[in-house]
């Protein structure tokens, strides 16, 4: 082999080595990818145990609540809170799982809602996880249509005070009246009296 041939071979070897050195290698680690956020907790079991009714949707509703969406805990659907409270007089009760007076009041409201000629009662869970809200309602045996205010938009629109529970009477034309007498319902008679007073007729 001539000296020239050796130099050519050496040059080729160096060229191949350079290519191998510069070639991108697989480090064995997966390349970074954008993954979808993990799914939320499955509340199917809690929903089945609570056995809540669905949320009725009607025309109209409070103007201040239009566009403020909430989850219907009965079936998991997203509803416009104004529509869920529109079309008829509604007693709206705002509560949270951490609120002890709420735990005492919710069964009273359920008993009132079961009476003849009662105004429909809808509850609004705030500052609470959906599963925890369902668990509490199941434990109390309360089966009322319930909205879950996940982002707080409904509470802000209603200007709900920090102290809970808070109840509102919503008339068929969408007028919202906060009930302050009493602040907490202790009996179905108290609920009937408040509704009759604010609706201006016997209920």
C-alpha cells in the first residue's frame, strides 16, 4: 500500500469518526412532551349515593346571574345559573360543607320542599369540592337540586356574605331578595313565613 493510500484511508477514518461523534444520540430518556392535565377525581360513586335530582332550566332568571355558570351536581352538566333559577319562584340556599348551621338548615329546607304548595328549593354549594358536597348531602339525606359554584362566579354575582348559610327568594320575574329574617331556618314554618312575606302571598 502506498503512502498516499494510507493517508486517504486515515482521512476517511477521521471523517467517519467525526460524523459518529456529531450524530445525535438517544439518551434513553423520553423526550419532553406536553401532556394533558390529569383528569379530575371520579365522583360517580358519590353522585350515585347522593341521588340528587337534575337541575330544571327555565326562561329568564336573575339578570345578575346571566353568564355565571355552575355544575349541576345531580348529573354533572354545566348550566347557566340564571336559567337554572328562572321561570318560576325559587328559594335559593347558599351553603358550604364547613358550615355547621348549613348542616342543620339543609334538612329543614328539604322537609319544606316536600310540603304541598312549597316554592321549589335549589341549593348552591360554595367553597367546597363537588365530592365533599355530594357526600354531605347523602349523609344528611337531602335530595334537592343543587348547583356547585366551582369558580365562585355565582357567589360574587349574588354578593353572598362571608357568613353562611344565606338564602334568597327569586321571583318569577327574576327579582332577587335576600332573606335576613331569619338568617338560619330552624323549622319549616319559618321557611313558609319568609316565603309568604317576600312573595306577598300565602304559601
